């Protein structure tokens, strides 16, 4: 959420930042609406003050026997009472309109985010690992995995397209990946493990910038709750409305949860296989930090995600997203893309974003500045995948496949697999 006061003070900077997001100028319209709102609010306050003052004068006039004066004041009070509901309604209407405009404007990009219109203009920062050379034609996971327990047909029969039923050793490998990720993030990177709700209310979704703009991308229940699209929502909103002590920061939270997305904005993409599902698991990373620490925390979070790929020996590249490809709430985002030999391409497996104070303003989450009794500031929030479990499973299947249709279990996962070293096709 944007601060209208900041827009009033620096309208040119605001519009310049929107232009980098490929959006038209909005400062003039926002300021004009805010000025009208403030003018009507002032009228309401003046009317309230005069009504209160006049009410007191009625008693004084009556005590002095000045009946005509008292009646005139009563008439004025009555007129004010008649006028005020319309003024108050107008003030509320203008405030709601301003809020409605502000809440659908994306976050402003950081100065070092590259300018660009789409993913083609993202900047590759680095690569790690060397793609394996196969002495046979590598298969895509959608062709290889069904014989190993990735049952697309049963998932579709139960729930429709983009649902999958994992069986046997495939299900165990999926579970092992999630446990491995949690262990690394908690034991080595200092994230606190959480087990949050996967059903949340409107406030949690709004505070983490998923509402109102992206309602169609999520599933809602008949009783007014939302299935989380990512546990970023639950973890970040756990501090919603709080005033934190500076000494409590940074807070680093992680959770391995089911996530649910309608994929309304991704029609026709990755309909084959396990990459883009309506239901999936993800090891989420969330940080709540002091503003001056958010850039360093962003780098730290990306490194925590990279660690998982390196331990699994999965080649990947790191991209700095351009202004036209960043998510709505992000001011800066790094994507990690893992190499999939079956597709012969890098595919996204983690996205780590610094949202600055954008979410904190929507959630009204502040911290008390140390040594200053009354001064408070908004925290900064960050979120990322450490990693998406299903996509990591796909990467393991494709990178560790063998000519006989088996898949070798990566060394890092052996402690979680109960002695199993290979996934073998069902006979």
C-alpha cells in the first residue's frame, strides 16, 4: 500500500517509478481525490465542532431567559444535524475511493531493478553447476514419472485437471524433499519452523497484497475463508497489526505447507505434468526486518534457497527480474531457475522478493524504535521459496534419471529414504 502523504510530497518521483513499471501517471488524480476528501473531512469537523458549541449555547441562552436566541440556535443545530449525514457519507465515499485506487497500485521498484517489459529482459546474475551429459535421450518427467508412481490419471479423476496422486516411493521422495528443505532452513539458516493455518480470512490475504487484485487466482470457501496460495500469507500476517520491539527483529519464519492456486492467470501454461498444479507443497521463507537491513536480508534469503539446489547438485541460474516481470507486491525479486534436461531449459523453482514496507502498511505492522519512547516505523517484509517441493521433485527426476527408467536418489536425501537408493518402475 502506498502512503498518500509521500505521493503528495514527491509526485514526480512516484510517477517516474510507475513509468518504470510501464504504468501511466497517477499522482495528479490521487492528489486531487485526496484534496477533495480532506476538504469534505474538514467540513465535517467544522460542522461537528459548531454543533457541539451551539448545543452548549442553547442551555446558556435558556438560563438567561433568551428564548428567541435559544430557538434560533436550536434551528441551527437541527440544520447541522440534517447536513452532516450527507457530508459524512461523502467523506466516507471519497476515502473508500482513494483507498480503492491505492490498493491496486503495485509496489514501486528499487532503483537497481533493471528496466524491462517482460521476462526476456530479466538479467542473469550467475549460474551454478554443470548440466549432466547423458549417453541416452533424457526424458521429460511427464513421460518418465508415471511408471514410478506419479499418477496423473487418478488425480484428474478425483479432482480434475492439474491434480496429481503420488504413490509409493514417489510419494516418499516428495516427502523427503520437504523434510530436507525444512531441516536445512531451520538448522543452518536460523528460520523458525511454523505450522500455520492454510485457511485464512480476508485481512490476512489483503495484508499480504493478494486481495483485492488477485482474488480470482485463489480458492475461497463458502464461509468466507481463503485457501492460502502460499504460506507467505499465514507467516507474514502472523504479525498483522502488531507493534514489535526493535529487539525482536529480525524474525525469520519457515513452513512446509500445502498451497492452492486457481492459476486463473496462467491458462494454457504447463498443463502437462507436475510443474503447475492447483495443489502443491512449498517450503516458504519469510523475514520481518528493520528497513535498513532488508537489502542484506534479501541476499541472505536467496542464498538460503540456493543452498538447497546445491546440496541436491541441481544446476541453476539466478535472475534479477526486470520491472515488467516483478510481482505486484515486490520492489525487487530474484528468481532461481533449475535446469531440466528433459525440457532442455531452465525453469523457475524459487522466487525471493523484498516488498519493503508495502505489506507492512497494508497490515499496519510497525516496530518501536529503540531508545525513542514514542517513535514507530513500519517493518520491511520479505518472502521466498526454499523451495517449491513439486518442482524440485521434477528437477530430481529429470536430472537423476537413468537409461533403464530408474531415478537415482540424490545423496542429500538418502537419510530420509529408509535405505532406498533408486526409484524403479512398477513391474
